[in-house]
C-alpha cells in the first residue's frame, strides 16, 4: 500500500470465503488497499494499534469494514460492539457479511450499530455480484464522516 490508507478491512476466518471476497473485489476492480484479518482479536489489535499493530497510524481508518460473525478468539458481535463503542472507530461503516441468517444475530448486529447485514450467497456468481455492489456503494457512492 503506497499511502498506508486502508479502504476495505475484511475480517474473515474462513479462508475460502475470504478468497472469494478478494476475488470478487478484484473482478470489480475495487480491491486496492484491502487488508484481510483472520480473527476478531487481530482485527481489534489492528483498529486500536495494539499488539502486533502497535504504532500503526490510527488516523488512517478503513472506509468500510466487512465483518464475519462466527470467528475464533473474539467473535464478530464483540468486535462490532468495540468498534461502535469507541470514538476512534464508531464512524467507520461496518457491513456484517456472514453465513448466519438467524434472526437473533441480525437483530443483535443492528442493535450494536451495524450499518448493513448481508447473508453470504452460496453461489459464486451471486457472491461476486453482492461483494462488487458493496464495494461500489461503500467506496464510491457513500460519503463517510471524518
């Protein structure tokens, strides 16, 4: 990354799903400055510049976070709660991109401040379409707060 700006922060423990998302962004030509983190603990370290990311410039915030819910170490709902509770990160849009279509998960995610909740399509072409549309909206159409 030339300017150290993170546009998309993908937090996903399933390597197959992560690779599908990355390929979908590439196919839509919107994969520049994407960071993939594999669990919630790593994501919190990155966002709050602790642990292995200590010293990272936290003023360079992602334009959007794509967050899975079912992850090891720290689950997505806990990550979402910490993101939305901090003045440092609460303005970052968080899109829950998960396989869970359980009503309690959806309600809980929105109550914690999720900006969108999308159930991952199983079929690759549909997944590419959804991820590409997400990228176009959050990176090109949306005007985030600073």
